[in-house]
């Protein structure tokens, strides 16, 4: 039997061509029934001959699953989030799941609206990549759908949230600068409403204290995790006349902006000022000079998230070791002479 018009091949046509009942063909395709080898071969041959494309959405709705996972990111153009999303996709696609991705743009109200929309699309679970929603909101959403959240600590029957060791990694970055002889170290802060920003600032302060270096409040400047924030922060430092030999930026994007501000004042990196970032975005190895930074293995983070989500959807606990942060030393730091 050949479908001569352009209409989709139906399950009934496959069943007729295979010589089995539509119910048998349906159960075979859904994996809910075993059939004899002869019937299996007949159905598979009919599917191939007719080029049958199952309606996955319809199948999923009948089985109570759409085989989709919603992902709430904050930016669709950020390399930071993209690496994590690729890791999630690779972790779940072998299980037949696809991603439905939306962005919240760091606005709590918009983030909540996007999660509502994802739940309305009947996703089987929701991944939240950082953001500004409250823990209470996320816990409420988890009563309706399993949730894995990155960037906050949460734990419940249908929710799991985790963070990486931002504090320890920030301490390691500061130790490198101090080992290289730097004492006047400026810090460009991240967004005040982000937990990782607070952890990195605490690492900066505590490492100075351990080395009995008196912190200068004038060397801690506001930033927003964006290039423009780093540019403005260093312009503020230079305009104030603050003395510093190194900059620790709360993320790589802030470090890029800081580097530009120094360049415009003819201040050389690292000959005059050393810089360390945080994240190790792909472009950080190609800056001038290549940026010393803390590597966040975001693809591995995404892989962990995907594995955790599949476990939650399957109603069983999955213990996944969290990836570690590590310091990547490049040419943007030099010993103070």
C-alpha cells in the first residue's frame, strides 16, 4: 500500500500493511506490549515502506507525557547559558526528550510567567538556569511539575536546586594574585540579587583577611555581570584615583569591559594591571592577552541537570557528582615587581 496523496500516513495504514490490528501496532510503537518476531518485522517493514512519522505529541498526551523538558534561561544569546543547554540536551535526547526553551531576562515576574507557560505546554519537567524568582515560587511550581534549578540550594520531593563552590573558587583566584605579590586588588562585583555574586565577594574579602591585608572599601565597585558594568566600574576606579595593581572581576564579561577601560587609558595588561575573571567563556582564551579565569564546566553542569531531571521524571533518585570549578592561568596575570 502506498499513500499517493500528501496526507500523513496513519497508524491504521501501517497496521493494515503489516497485517496486524491497529491496537497491536500502537502498543508496539509505544513499547507497552511485546509481539512476536514475525509481527515486529512486519510492523518495522511497514513503517519503513510507508515512511510513517508518528505524532509524538499525540502519543505523549495519551501516555501522560509529552517527552519535552522546559528550560528557563535568562538569555538566548549568552555563551554562559548556551553551554549548559547543550549539556542538558545531550543528556536527555537519548531518552527521547526534546527541550522547549524560554528566557526570563532576569525579571522575576517574567520568569514566573514563562514557567506558567511551560507548564501550560504540558512539559514533563522544568529546568531553571539561575534567575530572580523566589525559592517559595519555585517550590510552589514544583507541586505541579518536577523542577531542577541551578544557582540556588533547594531540596524537596519534586525539586532539586544546587550551586557550585563559587566561594572556594574565588578564594583560589585571590590566592593566585596574592602569591604574585599583589596587595591592592580591586573587585568588580556581580548583581546584588545573585547568590553566586555574594559568594565570590565573600571569597575576595576572606582571602584578604587570611593574609592580613586590610581591605579598601574604595576598591570594591559595583558591577552587573555585563561588559558595560565592568567598563563603568574601572572608569569609576580610575576617576577616583584609586591605586590598584590587579582586578578580580566577578565574571568574564565584566573582565572584558574592565580590559577595554584600561586600554582606553593606555594601561597595559598585565604589565601595569593584572586581571582575573570567572566562568572561562570560550572567548576568554582569545582576548588580548588571554584571560586568567575560573572555569565553570557549564556543559557538565547541563549534563548533570539533564540526568537529574530524567531521574525525577522517572520517580527515582539519581545521585550525580557535581562538577568542580578550577582556576585556568593564562597571560593576563603577572608577578608584581
